[in-house]
């Protein structure tokens, strides 16, 4: 009788641990979402405001080979938004559905916001239903894939540009012909329409 009671007690304890662990994981996820900067408008960072600080910042950026070593204050003075900085240099994630690139349907290419490297073609963009711009194929010459365990210790594949910009993540649940989904942050990309 006692062993049956201990078995039931052990099961109850295990269920409590699972529930508490799940709630803790969800709170961590919520905290991560609340740290994300609020969405900005489409052209907020496209047209930098002319001023001497901005000119100096742009000169520093242009003359620095390793863009990832440039101070946050310089990026912000150059016209980059907090949201863009968070995504590109702090490996943040924009809120799902917040990127205007989700609605982009024209022919063209997608380049990285800082270095201008062509990383995707509109021909490989598709609607994944995730809320982020998604592509099934990338220009592999301009990206680097890295293992990433930053989200609750779960292994993901991070996608960076060859100059160090965080772009998003790669998943193996995409459409044919590759079966891949490059799930990208629109804040790290610019669309260049075909002429």
C-alpha cells in the first residue's frame, strides 16, 4: 500500500515539476518578447537625418572593416534605429508580423541593411505563416550558418551575413525544392526592386 502511495506521490511531484518548468520557460519567452524594441515605420532608418554627428558616424562606419566592433552610439548616430541595432548586432528578434517586408511582392533582391550583401532573391520568398519574411534558398556566398543555443538551450541554426550581421534562423520545415525555411528579421534586410 505504501509503495503505491509513494508511486502516486512521485507522479504528482513529477507533474508539478513539469508544470513549474513549463511556466518558467514561458515566462522567459515572454521576457524575451518584452525586451524587443517596438516596431518602427518602414522608412524610419532609410533616410538618415543630415547632421554633423551622423556624418562623423557614417565616416567611422565606412572606414571600419569589422562592422561588429563599432560602438552602439556610432550606429545610432548614423541613423540606425534601436530595433535595427538590437536585431543586427545583439542577435534580437523582431516581433512577428512587424516587418513591412512580409507584404513585399515585387521582383527584386534582398540585401543586408549594413553591408549591402545580396542574400535572397524574391524568387525564393514564400509565405510561411510565421510572421517573418521567409525564403527557401539563400545566396550562400554571403551568409554564414552557426549553431545557436541562446533560446532555452535549444539548438537552432543562426544565419549571419559574412560581415557579421545577424539575419535570423534556418529551419528544416520549408517547401520544396530545398525543404529549408530561412526565417529572417526584416529589420536586418533591405529590398531592392528589379529595374
